[in-house]
């Protein structure tokens, strides 16, 4: 990813949590409903452990964490967006559940942490935003202690393909000229080059969206909608899609949790 694209993500797309919230609606209203419970059950979160959350966003993992997650964790939250860091800091403090929390604006390839100081480093749907994902993994491995773990969440290739095709509809189905985001298959290959062992846990889901407003809200939060005239075309595409499917738009999705052990 070019520096200009990273700047767009930092200063526009993820400057504040609004767009992420618009996208989360599809998953929370129409998905399995156990995403955060599933993450918490599969990511190593040792009692009293020091946890680094790289690309923490608005801190949604922690504000939605089930009671099974230890309350004595020491949280170190990092994001490239000042708005996201501020939102995470405020929302987690309001919970009064964790009492050792530090949130800072940081680049994922230059974390302000000592080497081998972290029990578990997590990066949920973040690695594909980096210009050099391999460097990001190397940095996460650096700060993680020898017996610790690095937990990365990525999507398999072609997940939510129905939504991608709908987003291309205003352009006659023309593909986005930008390169495809890093898939979990590609991420696994990178992690196998960095860690001695990598475990893979898959999360499958299906979204049957029944409200076109929610679907349009998701599409309008994407970078493609920033282009002049695109929002109107997306609205037409959504209307036509619901007409064809008689009131329900189905999206198949999956995510994979890749857990690297040093």
C-alpha cells in the first residue's frame, strides 16, 4: 500500500470510528452474533498478562469482551489514527473494568514497546492496511516474549464477494484498480516464515440482510463512495439487488485467526 493510501486511511477513512460503526451494523444485526466471544475463546489472554492490541480502532474488542476475559490484563493499545485512539481510551475508561490501560498513536512497524515484553500481541483485521505486512509481523514478533503468541485476524480470499460485486455495480462490474487486500492465505504464508508454529482457527458466517438502508450504509462507508456521484449509483444498485432477491441480500463471509508461536 502506497504512503498516499495510508495517509487516506489515517486522515479520512479511519480518522474517526463512524465508518467502522456503519460497517459493523451488517455483522451485528445479521451475523452469528458471537464474534467477540469467539475471539476471546481462541486468543491466548493469560491472567495478569500484558496484551498489545495493534490497530485497536475504537477498542471494540475490549468494550465487547465477555466476562471470561480476565479483568487484570494490562492493555497497551496502538493505532495510527488519533481519533481512534481517543475513542478507545474514552470507551474503555468508561467501563471501569481494566485499570492498567495505555493507548497511543503508533505505527505498527515501530511499536513503543521493549523487545520480548508482551504476552500476547493481537492485530484484528489490520495487517492488510500495512504497506509492508511482513515488517508488521516482524515488529509484533519482536515485542512478544518467547512463550507468547501473536494473534492475527484476516479474511480468506473472496470472502463477502457478493458485497464486493455489488460495490462494483456502478462501474459496470469493473474491478478496483488497487491490489487486493492481504488474504488470510497470504498472511499464513508470511507468518510461517516468521514463527515456528502457526495455528489456524476459522470463523464462518452468513449475512442475510433484510434492510436496504443497512446495506447502503455499509457501501457508503467504503473508500469508493468518496468519489463524486458514486453514492447515488450505489443506492440504485442496492435497490435493484433487493428487487432481484425479493427483499433479502445474502453475503457469505469468513475470517481466520492465525496464532503464531515463536
